[in-house]
C-alpha cells in the first residue's frame, strides 16, 4: 500500500463546483471528487431537491475501498483508541513548504478497508467525521461561496424514505439545518488541524516512515508513503517550545498520534490474507 492523496482527495473537505447547470435540467456538478466515496457530488438545489429525502448510512460497503480518511485534531483522542494516525503530503505552499494532513489508517494495502465487515457493517465504535458527514459535503462555487453538496449517486437519496431535506415551501428542514451545523463544525476542525500540521512542518518534526504488521496467518504487510512524528527530534526541542506546545494543546495531540501507532498490530489482525482480500 502507498498512502497518497488518492485516499483523501482534497483533504480539507471542500470541492469546487462548475457554475453550469445544463440549461436548468440538473444541479451543478462538482469538478473533482472529494474522495472515492463520492460518485456524483452535486450542489444541493431547491429546484431539484425539494421533497427529496435521505436515509442514514447503514451499509458501509461504499467505503470498502478506502484505506485512509482525513482525521481532524478534534478527533485524535477518539481515533487513537481504534485506528493508527499517520500524516501524508497533500501539496505544498507557494514557498515550497510541504502541506501535510493527518489520516486515520483503515487498511495497510491499497483499496482495502479492514473496518468494513463482509455484510457492510462498520466494525469499530468510532467512525471518523469525514465518513459520518456522507452523503453531504461543503462545495465551493466559482464565486467562492460555500454551498452544501450531496452525492446524487447514493442509493439513500430518494423520494419516500428518510429525513426530508427541503420542504414544499422551499425551506431547509431542521434535519438539513443540523447537517449544515455539522459541516460548519467540520470546516472549523479542518482549520484547527491545518494549524497543527503547519507547526509540525515548521518544527521539522515529521519523518518518512513505514507502518507494518503481521496478519493472523503470519503474512506481513506494510504501508508506505507515510510520515510519523520523530520522537528523537521531539525530545530535542527547546524547553520553551515544548512548553508552548503543551499550553496550546498540541503536545497532547502529538502524544495521541504516537500512542495510536500501537493500533497497527490490531489493524493487521483485522486484515485478510492477500488471496482472500476483496478485489476492487
């Protein structure tokens, strides 16, 4: 497995949309997907989605091919109890400095999620917010405004069952208002996460590394393309810097990441031998 931006495309969670609506016959489509999870992300539109309903996700087969998802700092403590946390490079600044993003590892091979059972259940107590917001996401229009996007290809979007999105008056329902609140909090968490990641890069605390484990049959598997916090460099930080990291809460997040790496052996134990793994 090589963890890359393919696993969490556009890790900040916002995708741009075309300001073109096919002569008013369909909602505006997103230019590029957020991840493999979204098949047909479109801008939520009163002309097209009034009366539409959504059912809660109960079958996570849709995420079976995702081996990593974005992990916000707000979730680090919950995620660290069940998933390894690593960092991946998602771009660079205008000055050439790396932009990194934390991810919760769901598998150690490409296109394999060890937390989805054969019958589509999620086999962990905590589900990362990146997944819980599905089938919704914020999308950015060409005039730099944020709107709510929905995956039009999702089977839970229908006319009869589930929560109503927009009522007959064209007004957002309480359910949709809760969705908006969740997405807004998610974006705030993305901003907080970026602050941590920028600090880790500034302090040169990340090192390239591999994460590997042993499957129940003795087969070994490892994930590459990952970055981990360098404990030696962390110990060598000046006292004043360590105190600053402690007071702003970043030291606790760093420790959560370090502890989470201990979940790799449990993740490996969840995985099937290569010849039995689901094929994409």
